[in-house]
């Protein structure tokens, strides 16, 4: 782990940022109980547990640890988990504080700090339960922050990184979300530093982005790709897609690319 990359994100913990960036919701009590998956509560702090859903398939398969977008919860991926499983991939979807079955209140610092505890827990859980395949870190939209944090800090411990609809520039995203950046006197130096983080990643990297993303423009994906330090990297543009229909518009190409990078992690 590269501890020098761990930073102070307290500037981003302003209440105005939290209310614009996080949309927590609980998991419905009517959630589909027929899903063949294991619900796990991951302890990240005193009295704080993060909900995760483990869709496990093959003991030697790749293990995709997925951080979702800001308005989603792990239960939203109950239909997709079995799709990963049919491809021989174990799919582990993780929530944030206040989301799904998690308790606590969401915030930027907590989200990023919790990601380290989540990573360590999952790595040990896999080992204890006999899952020997590599870890692939994946983040969608807001989840790209957690994914890039872990990929930069645990570069040597992962088999690959997947960023879907991820952002490169903090201020541009906050403005779109409605944060009064100027009044808070924020600069890009106060941000997530995604371009700096992806520069240190040398594992295989897949970046997937919608052509017409109205929240995070495709230029962010291009910037992440250009800055990425990996020799083995791919930028997949999903034609005619937007931020929230990227998977349905490009399902075959999307899942095919995920399968390819996972296979590379298993057989480098």
C-alpha cells in the first residue's frame, strides 16, 4: 500500500457538498429474497457497518468489487450479479454509509476512508472462504472515487481496475450537482485528484463511458485514459448512450470488455 497517496478530504465534507453528492436510501423490506447471494455487513468504524452483497460463483474466478453510483444501492444490482456469475466472475457490490443496509451518515471523507476497511475485509473474507482469484476494483460514477482511491493505494494487490462513467475533474462535477463552488472557495487542489491517482496504476485498466453522458462528459473518460500509467489500458465508448442507460445501450460490448480484463487478471 502507498500510504503517501492517502490525503485529507475534509474540505469536501461541507454540508452543501454532502447534500448535493449523496442520495442515500434504505433497502426495501420487499427486496427480492430469491437472489442467490450472501448479504454481509462490513465493520468500518465503531458502531458503523457497510452493507455488501456477495454474488459468488467460482472459487478461482475473478472477484469484482463494485462501488455504485450516488443514487443506487446494492439491491439495484441483483439482476446483474447472476450475469457476472454466469461469466465465471464473482461480483461483490458494496454500499456507503446510510445506503441500503448500512448505518451512519454519508460523507466524502468517510466514503474514502471506509473503502480501505472494506478492501481489507473483502480480501480477508475471500481468503478465509477459499476464493483464490484476483481482485478487480470497479467503480461507477461516484463510485469511481472509491475505486481510484483503492487502486492507487493497493496497486500491487489488485488484478485490474474498471472505471465506468467516472469523473476526472472534481469542480466540474460539483458544479453540475449544484454545489456553489466559488462561494466555498474550492479549487481542483481540494478535490479527489483522480488524474494523479490513476497515473500510479500499472495494472490492466478498463474505462467505460457513455458517448453523450450529460452529467460526466466523455472528456473526463479521455482524460483518465490519457493520464493512466498502465501499459494495458482500454477506453470503451458506448455510442448513443447517456449516464443512466449506458449498460442497456451497450450491454454486449460492456460485459465483453469486463470479461476480457477479468480473464487477463486471472491469466496475466
